[in-house]
């Protein structure tokens, strides 16, 4: 199923997670409306009035790159310490 792939790194200053990258993962299934392999004329092929394929993203996949830390504070901490 299609989902978002979210990459986080740890801040070496505050220890919190920092979001670094997000991308869409395509499930490559024809029965998924979001997938790039979903046929444009899906409804016609399946003989339905309209496409009834699923068109939602499942739970995002969070990947934390433990061995790579960033020398900046996370957005939460940096906004709090701008005095
Ligand atoms: Zn999909
Ligand atoms: Zn469809
Ligand atoms: Zn923080």
C-alpha cells in the first residue's frame, strides 16, 4: 500500500528527532488509485461506473537514522531558545 516514508535524524544538541526527508512510496499495485500503475480507465476495465480502488495512504513509515546526528537543535527547541 502507498505510504509516506519519513526520515528522521537525531539532534546532537538536544537529542530530539529532526525530520529530514519525506517521500511517497508507490506500492506499484494496479488496484490502488494513488499508484502510478493504476490504469487511467480503471472504471471501464472493471465494468464499474467509477473506479472503486482504494485511494488513501497507510500509516507512514518512520525511519530514524541513528548513526547520523545533526549539529542543530530540533525545530521545537530552536524556536524555544531564540531569546
Ligand atoms: Zn498504493
Ligand atoms: Zn481504480
Ligand atoms: Zn529538541
